[in-house]
């Protein structure tokens, strides 16, 4: 059961990273007028990704303003998520996984 929870949490963190990257790319494409939010599909995708990533990015955005009009908080959020995935999560679950033998 411990390994299952570990794998689920790791997958969720991976999906969060993916959503942040895609949201940043879509925001750049909208900013450079490559795609348009008047397109219903693009709007729905952008709105969904914004709703998913906003709770993750908002704490960073409170303390770090955009630098020269560029929001670097997605990069910082990805660094923190990767640190959690590579260091914190294995450390937290090491006793459980070791006890289960796997």
C-alpha cells in the first residue's frame, strides 16, 4: 500500500509539472498572438490549465514579481516540485517501502 501511495503522489507531481509547462507555453503563444483565446477550444484548455496551476503558482507570485514582464514563477515551481519528487518523497516513504521489501 505504501508503494502505491508513493507512486500515486509521484505521478500527481509529474502531472503538475506537465500542466505548468503547458500553461506557460500556451500563455506565451497567446502573448505572441500565435493562438487566440477567442477560439473556444484554446480558451477552454487555457482556462482549465490556469485553474489547475493557479493554486501552485500563486504562493510564488506573492513574493516574486515579474522580472522585466517575464513571470519566472513557473520555473521556480518546477524546481520545487522536482526537489520534492527526487528528495523529499523518497525520504518520506523509505521506511515504508523498506519494510515492505520493495
